[in-house]
């Protein structure tokens, strides 16, 4: 690492890439990069000293670059990507860079189809609050840290372990958390069996001293050889009991323990996430009372069941949900908290391939809402697939639903009575959130 002075990031504005870029800026490396469009993330990186271009043009590629880190989301037709390939410069994926950075650290790796960003952020917050000066690479912007990267001086690192492209195989974990194993990324894995095989290979990376903390819904999928702890709502090890859900809080106990845990936000899925964080804290020899205090101070993640507006008449919740099970979990949680309110959901499908594989499941999950506004598919790294549009979801739904543009969403909010309104998706749907908030304030 000492001989690496100047680093270039292809796709620097991505949530995982930007965390690594922040790390290199923190240790005084020169950071350069490219992204397709400016964003709050790239603005912050520029303020911190990164030099970023927004044109896919090799003319602007700097000289004397020692290392290029790229995201698989960069299309192979990119001018910059092909220019770098033609140069004598070391080029590695984001996952390899993360593995290289964390190799000699005590690594707490949080994996799973859903929930890994919240759990890893909770764990980092608990450890930091309770005196473990860890570093963390997160897949979302923590409201407590106001960042997706946390700098620490201890030899402990919390990492979000991404299953996409089998990225988590580059890590060297001491503790693994598995929150869920669901059918996703079929463009990579083809079927659920291959997904399970990948998670199996990942948990097999634990040595004899390693610990696996696993959700009860995932434990039956794996052949576990290491020490394990199971958590959830229906098991004998770490079982959430005495659960209470309010509009602005949730609380629970564990088994018959008298210790009460209270969160500043709601949703049963967040209680499961908190259970995992409690177990990690215990494994790091932190007292339960201290863990409880820390969790009570956890403010959540931006775009994870985030309440953006609340008045006597209306509530607006934004969430990153982009898989049918995430959509179902979010909508069910909202239903439980606001059982007598009209629930309107705006959903932006993410990826043509995911829509092709899971459109029926998306339709079933979205039917939980009273009314659904569907945006066009956000393509991200993909080219269109013939015959695959948001209409595939619409045609399988039974609730009131129509396909709209972002401007039509805003018109809907202006004209209709809003009770509980939620925007869901991992694309750029959040770009209209401030306009929605402004309209609701005026109403």
C-alpha cells in the first residue's frame, strides 16, 4: 500500500466505491475518479480533495496513476474502461480493493440478500459508542456518521459483504452475519441453488475460531461447520419477545432477559437487524446495558424506512427496497403501524433482469398497498431486455395501479389526499423526494 500514491476510481459515485475512496483520502492518497453524473456523494468527495470527471473521455485521464479500482457496474463499452485496459496500470474490482484493505484487520462481515446495510451500520454505531474504535465500510449513508465510511484506529473493521458478483469471497472474516438468503442477482447466479452455494462458500471462509451469526430463516440453507448463533422471532437462541411497534419507535426483549431494547424507528425487520447487532456487541465483550443505550441512539440509514415528512394528516416514508421480499417487508411494516390509513406506494423497478425474473413476486408484494404508481424500470448497468417493462408487473396486479412519470407522481401528490405515501426503489426515485416534501408542507 505504501507504493500506491495516486488512485483512480471508475464509478467513484457508487455507494461502495465512494466508501473506499473516502478511506484512501483519509490516509492521504491522491484520489481521482469518473462518474456518470454529479451527486451529493461526488460533491462531498470533491470537497474532501478528490478530483472527479463526469465525461467518459480518456483525454481527462490523469498521468502516473498507480492503481485503478472499478465497479462491475461500469459498462465494458466505456471509453475510459477500454483506455485503462490498454495501459500498463494495475486494475482491480472494488471487492478486491476492500479485501486488500481489510486483510490484516479483525473483520466483522455482514452479508445477506436484505438488511446488511442496516445491520453493518448498527454494528459500527454500537462498537463506536461503546469504545471499540472500529473502521466501517457501509452500503448506505449512516445518519449517525453522516457517511458511508467510518475511520477508526482499532484493528477492527465492519464491512458490508456484498454477494453480487461473488464480491464477498475477497474478504477475510472473523465474524460473519447472514441476514437472509433470497433469490436475487439471477443475471449472475441463474438460480437459488447457486446463490446458496455462494453463501456456503463464504461462511466456509471462517476458521475454527470464527463465529457465524445467522437469521433463523437462512440457517436451514447452509451446512454450518463453525460456531453459530441463530436469531429471529421463533428460535431458542436469540429470540425477540415482548415486541412493541409504535409510529416513532419499536422495542423488544431477548428471550426471558429483563433487558429492554428500544429503537428510534419502527418495523419488525429492524428488530431482527437489531438482534444481530446485539449479538455482535456481545461477542465483542460489550455489556448488554451499554448495547441497549447505543441502539437507542441509532438514528438509522438514509433511504432505509426513512420518515421524510410527518404531519397530523400525512406521512411520507422512503425506502431503498428493490427486491420483492424487501418491498413486502416494508409495506407490511407500514400496514402494521398505520392499519387504518390509505397506503399509496410509488415503486421504481431496478434492473431489467430482476424485473424479468421476479415480476410476479413484485406484483404480489405491491398488492399490499391500496394504490400503486409504477415508474419505468431503472436500468443501472443494464441494456433493455425486449418485452420487459414495468407493464409486466402491472398486468399481474389486483390493486389500483398505473404507470407514471416522475412529474406525474408530483401532480398526484398535489391533487390527491395523502395519508401514508411511500417511495420504494434503488434507482433515482429519491431525486423527487424534496419536491414531494415541499408539496406536502404546503398542503
